[in-house]
C-alpha cells in the first residue's frame, strides 16, 4: 500500500524505514517544517539521512502531504491533549477523502474518540490505532479477537519510563531523583519526564482501552448498564510516581511485594497510580517492559507483555494495522 506519514520522529521514521520490508511504499513523509512527496515512492533512508544532517526533509509544505496519493495516512505526530490537534484534523482529512488512517498518536482516540468514530462511519476509510496503547504488544488486536464485549477488566504496567524508575529504586534502594537522572542519561526518560512520571501517558492508554471496551459493551447481548459512549483523560483518576519514597519500596519488599504504576480499566472506572503487587508476580515486570492483564468471560485471565515503547517496536504495531487493512 502507499503510505503518507505525518511525523518523522522515532516512530514515524521507523515506519518509513521498515515500510519497504512489509511491501509498502512511502509516497509522502512530513515533519513539522517540510515534506517530501513522490507518487512513485520516496527513498526514506536518503530523506532521513538528510534530516539527520540538519537539512530540510523535503521541498513541500507539510500540509501538502495530506493531499498526496496515499492509501493509508500514518499519524505519528506528538500526542496533544484537549482538542488533540493537529492530529485530529489530519485524520479527518484522510477519512473525508475516503482513505485509511493508522495512528501512533494517542490524542485523537483518547480525547475525541466518538468524533473519530463518527468520521469513520461516514467514510470508506478505516481508523486503526494498535500502536497507541502498548508499543509492540498486540493489545487491541487481542481484545478484538476475544470480542471487546467479553473483556470485563484490564490492568497492567503501561509506561516503560515509570516502570524503569520504580524497578531500579526497588532493586538498588535509590531515590527517585537519582534514578530519574540515570534514566534521562540512558535516554529512557525525556528531558521533561512529566508526561510519564505523573501518570498521564499511562492514563491516556487506559482511556483508549476504556473507549474500546465501552464500544464493545454497547453492542448486542453483552451490553452492560452504565456504560457511556466515550471517555477522555478528564474521566481518569491519576496519580504519578514522583512521591514514592525508597522507604515505601523497602517496606513492601519486607512483605514480599513491590510497587508498580498500574493502570486499571473496568466498567465506568479508569484509574492509574502506584499499587502494591507481589514481588515475583506477573505485574512486577522490570525495566522498560510493559504488561497487560485481561479479564475475559470464558477465557479467564490472559497476560500479554513485551516492549511498550521505542521507534521500531511501535512501528511494528503500525505496520500490523496496515496489514489488517489489506486483509
């Protein structure tokens, strides 16, 4: 398929580089300053090398990439809250042109889910967003296979930065500020880590999961009382990890437990915060690993884990969504 990629950060660049391996061509690639467009296909490696050398990605305006002859728009711009712009408008342009949109950007499906679905209903294009929840982990496709109406609850570790910090604090007895600085030196944490350590990133992912479950629970015989049409970040109860002291982790260890930033989704409830979990239990993943624990009717409890972030890792989820569009 022909791809138009908006956003040339870690994920967008990785999608562009990997696309040929998956049998796709990139006909448009845009960052915030410029775009390269070629209906016959671009050379992503050459373009990204130019960008890394400080040159412009292309000679066109970024907005022109939205009118390129692509089959699938890959929306990989940074996540924004509230109106979820400019990502939402990018998706709208694609759908109004009866073309598909695949998202790595969490904003539109966390903050304006119902509007996105309404646009999709009026289009011949589809929206897919596996990459918004857990990087390489096939969370949404697993839920789809089970049937969203059959999944009664989800909990898990959904932010690698917070998990790295907490697991290092527990293992080494170090303080939060010390481990945060270490994570920043290693590139695990951003220069401004607030999105991760305050729980916002994990909460957005939980909101997306809640929207998917609510949509499934609104269909057929599995409908449950009290399920609303869509959720936003404002509906989540969120607490971060900045105030978790080493002493709390030490006390937890004495009782055979540890602390992880856990996201929890159930009917009408979205919560994110530090939680006590068994030290050697399923949810006590270490480093930057993520894990989701699904509670499903008939199937019981399912655990899926893996790399929840990273350019190539998240790009595989984007490319998997594109493959599903071809099926």
